């Protein structure tokens, strides 16, 4: 599973790069970066960093009595990486990375709906001192932890700040699966709150 | 400044390395006040053991939580945290598939047999980490009292004593015991005039219960037993449950606890028929290490009749039975001071 995930991520990265050369806009012009909180507040807390690359955009202008109403629908490639920990019980430390697509609707008043589907994801837990027991043999495990395939979905809201360096905020409810986990699958729920920013030339 | 750093770079590097090694050395661990979390990897599972308390004498009490579906740190409460941890170290263990335990295994690799091997593995890890001379005591509460005998039957030489707290050594026999015990308690409470309508309803529930021990029938009476204990508490027949975690309130991921609980219950209770097939009553005679049996007089969940049965069947020459007069299924919550006094006295006698 680990090997397949790495191959997928590589192919995806190549595809991602190829898309950026697709039309006139530069990579940086089509890309927003993001940083924010990732966790469930009560037990597990952490940070995530990421990038969103604008793949497709459809702008619809409706003529209304009060003037034209512009609604934007976007499809963006999404990539993120983050680290979450439980500060009290020292058992829930993990690095996660997700890759997928975001569908986003922006209203005329700049309010946004986000739906994020990340079929590619990886979670690596980091455990404290760990001892492996085989028969009567007890040995210390180097770099203890486990790897999981971790696809995720998220739904949320946000607000856009066009033409600003800090180009908006978002608040998502995320569900990530860890597969295989114990004798099955573990769903984990978290909140993502963060800000997007860009490096577009002014 | 840059020049000074360049001239002394080797010295600084060596100093940093030495500091690093010293800061990681084992001497840093304060055995009088242990506060460690380690994991045990065994048969494709990684299971956390939270170790707290006074390990100066290398005496460790391993607590096997209830459930299936409970978790280790729920027991770091009241006098276990304040008194027992002052006397000796306490190891709070998340069993396979529970709470923060993780891994990658099939459903076939979840069984009482393998979970008992996990506990043996934990004991070996503690001896390897803290010294072969470490003295280990095993305490099983409720479902932990099913896993306790299963563990000791695998290897009791690792342990200096066994403490059975309302342990379900005969899960298969619980249903029949409910059908006898619930009416007995109900009639007693009706005679006392306590919550009469509720206990009359319990009499009806038992009257209408199936004679066959199916999962559905068992669940109904098990829930009634839990609710019955709440009524006894409301009527002050038993002491109010107290759960004081002090500054150490466990901050676990609740959705993960619930999810894992549901999964493990499904495997052990539904698929493997824990409450229809499993019993260790006849094997208790093979347990010969010193044993302490602790039970609440008003335990409806694992009725008090099992206390005498455990005491009578345990094969130890040195064994003791104590009944808490104002407790139900969890005397560590109803009579915490007396509970810790009994545990500490037993450990100190046999360490």
C-alpha cells in the first residue's frame, strides 16, 4: 500500500506540474497557499500547510434588478501536509498529507462553499518509546509508528479577499480515514481553520 | 562573533552531542514519580501503557480495564491516583483494539487468547525496561477480570499477586446470575420502599426474559443491571460515584474511543459470543499466586455471587475476599479510600 501511495503521489505531482504549463497564467498566479489549525480542539491539535492550484473556473453573471450578480465555480487541485498531536497522553502524534480536488463556489458577496475530496492521503503515526515482544525476546523499536492510507473529505465555508495578499479564510469539517487500522478502518473528524495567501505580482 | 563560532565549532558540536546524550540518559527518569508512556508491540498491535507513580521499589500494579471497550486511563482516578501511585507504580494499559492502541491485524487476531498474550508481553516489557527484579501485580476489573485469569493461566510466574475487582471470570454465567440477582435486589428495595415502581418494572423485565442466554436477552438484563446501580446510588443505598482525576483529566479523542469500543465489542461480544461461551471458573484452581478478591455488595453488573465463587475456586494458598458494603460494580469509585487501603495492604504484604 505504501509503495502504491508513493507512486500515486509522484504521478500526481507530474500531472500537477504539467497542468501549470497548460495556459498563459503562471503557476504562482494560479496558486494560493494556505496555513491553518487542524484538530478537534478537545484532544488532538496541530497545524497544516498547503497549496491550491486553480484548474478550472466558470464565472456566471446573472443580470438582476440591482445589477449583475457574479457567481464563480472553481475546481482546484489541493495538496496539504500537517502535523497533529495530543499534548496530554503522548499517543496521538501524526503527520498527514492529502491530495485531491476542491470544488468551490464563491457568491457575489465573496462568501464561499468548499467541498474537498482527497482520494490520496497518507498518515504516519509517531509513537513514544516502543518495545517489541517476540516470544521471550524484548527489543526496542527504532522510529516507532505506523503508516496508513488516509483518504479524506471536507466540507466548509470561507470568504474570499480578491486582490489581497492574504486572499481569504476557510473553515472546514474534515473526515479522514486511516486504513487499515486495527482490524478495520478508523474515521477521524477534525476542524480546519486557516487563511489563504498568494504570491501574485501586484 | 562569527569568527568565535567558526574557531570553536568542533568544541560546540562535541558539547552539544554530550548534552544530547546526557539529556537522553535513563538517569533522567525519576523513579519516585514516574510519568511515562510506552508502547508494547506484540502480534501486529501497538498498545500504550501509561506508567505513573512511585517505582522506587520497582513494584508495579498493572490494571486491566473493563469493557470490552473501556480504556486504561479511566482508572487513574481518586485514590488510585493519589494513594496507590504513592505506594507503587501503576500501569494503565490500553488493550488491543481499545482507545489509543493501534495496529494492523485481522479480526481473527482479536481473541481473549491473544489479548492475554499481550498482557504477558507487557509484563515482559516492564521487566526488561525497569529490571528483571521488578515485582508485578495484576488487577482485573470487570472484563479485565476475564482477561486476568486468561493471562495468569498463560504465565503466572511473572506476577507476585492477582487482584480481582468484580471480575467476570464466568461471562457465560452472567445471564443466569442476572435472572436470580435482579429479582432478589428488586424485592429487597421494594420492601425498603425505594423507587418501588422502577424495581417492580425490573421484576416484570426479568419475568418476561428468555430462559436462553442470547445476546439480545443478555444485553437487556445487562442494561437493567447498570441502570439498577444508578437507582441504588440515587436512593443512597450505595455511596455516590466519585471520579476525581485531579489535574490529570484524560484528554482522549472521544470519537476514537467510541469507534474502537464499538469495533472491539462487535468482535468479542457479538462475533465470538463472550457472554454465551466463555468461562474460566474451572481453571481458577490453576491460579496459585496470592490473590485478593474485591467486590461491591450491590454489584448488579457482575453479581456478588461471583465473588464467593472466585474466592472458593482460586488455587492460591494465600487469598482474601473483601466485600465493600456501600459499593456496586466499581468500589474504586464508591469507596475509594477503603479500596486503596485494601490494595496497598495486599501489595505491601506480597511484594
